[in-house]
C-alpha cells in the first residue's frame, strides 16, 4: 500500500563512516542485527558517535539483536549482546533505555532515547 509519506526517508549507509546527515536531524535511528558485529570489530564507538550526532534531542535509537542465548541461527553466543550490554554502550553517548521487548523467539528490541 502506498501511503505517500513525505516525512520518512530510508537510507542504506556505512555506519562506520560519517553519515550524510546534519547534526540532530533525525528522530529515529534503527539498527537490526548489526551491533554485535560492530562491537566485535571494535567499530561501535564510531557508530555510536555518529548516531548520537545525527539524532535529535529526545530522538530514539531502536536496536534489534539476537537474544544472548543459544539458538539455531545468528552469531556465536560469545559475541551476542544483552539489552543491558546495549544500554551500557549507548549510555556513554547520551542514550538511556526506554523499553525492551521480545521480538519473536530469537530476538529482542531495545528502544533508547537521547537525552
């Protein structure tokens, strides 16, 4: 269904590089099944710096990750992140947890707000 939304723009970008967005210009950033890899590759700091730079005050960051438990798919258990791990990382960049929800049997979503 085409709803002709004019206030939503999706972009595929390399979060490890400077984003083509103005400071505090977005109200919601969404990251799915990538944060564990950024942490494992020591790229999380740069990613969070950019997300914090472009997210407006009171804006949100939604992160979907694999639960920190064995499952038939996903990354090794040793690199999975719990919601507390995600919040600890994000807190350094001005975000705090707003909610955590289960998203099916293998995933959770954590919503963080920039203060």
